[in-house]
């Protein structure tokens, strides 16, 4: 059993269940032995805001990391909370004993087709997944490794980490055991450099919280470098190698940065494949546009003639990112670029998916913003 630096009875049971499955051969992965046998995977500060999706600072064989897992059963799909409903009792039911590697590849291919759409390069992604699933690197995928990989592939964050594993702003996957996975840690786990326990957050008025945030921001050149990182991440997920992903919660708590002020994503669970979201939200009954929202930021419209949600998300990722960055970048901005920066940010926020030549405008605005920021900080120590 992995040791916890903040133990509690409610915390122990899921990890015992995880290790029971490992010891009986149901699951496997590169983190299982450290979690269940050598006890070299430690759990530290809790970073979660909800009890059913646990996230901890951790140490694995003396390397810092972040440990994530789903702790409780999610029995139904709730558009206000989770996109990935799963029951613990059937979590590791696939693939079954006797399934061949070829059959497993076909299963994964079908899953990707449903999530990402019918793209010609899905076979490449399937092969990449098999490489990741082979946790012990023996050239074969065991049944336990396949069950673990299948459970993890239901999670959009894990899939995105695999797809963007070579990108600078995506955290690196360190290992997994069942549906528990370990990713690289980030020194600052909020865009503003301050994070508080979720219990305390509940009692802080939003206006006071915003004032607190602004007091704890880095210097402006460092904020500019972090902002450039977010713009680059938007490029990574916009029509990437396996389709377009939608950022459905662009709040500051999901973004972090390291000691060099390079942006790192902290939580990508609400970044979902566009194809997947369209299938889930289209034809959903609605009374108004307020009923056609996933997360906090992915909004479609309500067709009043049919009282059904449409499938086209209104705002592109870039507009939502600029909305988040507006106050962050304008506060303390150098006077010589403030007017131009404000103009570009508002043009960015006004972007709509349905606009004519949206992709051209998207690229132009994104490149103009990056150029303006880089030009101002390129000769500073923060670049």
C-alpha cells in the first residue's frame, strides 16, 4: 500500500482495492509495483476540489509527480460535472481473457473512431497506445496492462497526454496502475501562483478572491511568457494530428507553470474531443441556451423550433483563452504596448466559430498576440 502523507480512512480503501486487483492479475502497469509492493510511491498534498476525482502531489522513486485517480462511482452522465461516467464494478471488465492483441487493437480503434471521428491516421495512434500500454517494455501487452490501458483510455486527459506527449506544455506521463496515473509535477499549480484548499475556497467571496489573485501574480514579463505558453497550447489542440479538442474549462486553476515560467497544464479533464462532445450534446432537450453547456465554457445554442441543443460550439478555444488572459496581461502591462495589447485581446475574445474565415482570423490573431508579447520580452531575462 502506498503511504500517504495526509492519511484518512476515506482515502485508504480505493488504493487497497487497486492493489488487490494488481495482486490478482486483473490490472498491471509500471506504477503498480511501487504502489503495492515496494511502497515507493508516496501521496502528499491533496490538490482536488472534488472528492470523487482525486489529485495529489506525490513522490515516486524520489521523483516529484502528481497522482490522479477516480475514487468514487459515477452512476450517470451529468453535463454539469463529468463527461466520463464509469462504475467501479465494471471498470476493468475489458478486454476479456483470451482476447488477442489484434482484437484489442480493433477495440481501441473503434473507441478512437467514436471519440475522435473517422480519421485516416487512427491506426498510428492505436500503435502508440500499445507502446504506452506495454508498461514493463517487454515487447508484449499482458491482459492486466490491456485492462489498465482500456480503463485509462476512457479518460480524455490520459488520451490527450498520449497524443501530445512531445509537446512542451503538456505534462509528461510517468506511469500508471489500473486507472491511477502519475504525471510530472508543476511547481505552481495555478495561473496566479496561489492555490488554496477547496474547503477554504468555499468561504472566500469571488471579488476578494480576484483581488488576492492579482496580488500573487509574477512580474509582467513572466506573465507574458506564461501567456505565450497558453497560446501555444491552444495551437496544439486546435486541429491537431488527431482532430480538434475543445477546452471546456479555461479557469486559472487548470493552468500552472514551472520555475522557468513555462506554462504547464495542471488539469486537462475538461478538454474533450470535438467529435465526442458533439455526439453527446446534440439533440439534448433544452429550454434556453443555458441548457446547452458542458463544463463552464463549451456552449452551443438551443434550437427553439425543436427545443434541442445544436452541436456547434459557439466560442473557439482561443477566444476563451484570451478572456482568461485579459485582466492577467493588462494589469501591469508596459504603457507602450497596452493599447495595442488591449485591442488585440478584445478582437480575440470576439472570435466566433461560425464567423466567415474563422480559421484565418484565428491564426492571424494568435500570431499577432504571440509576436507582440515576444517582441516585448525577447531581450529580458524572462524570455
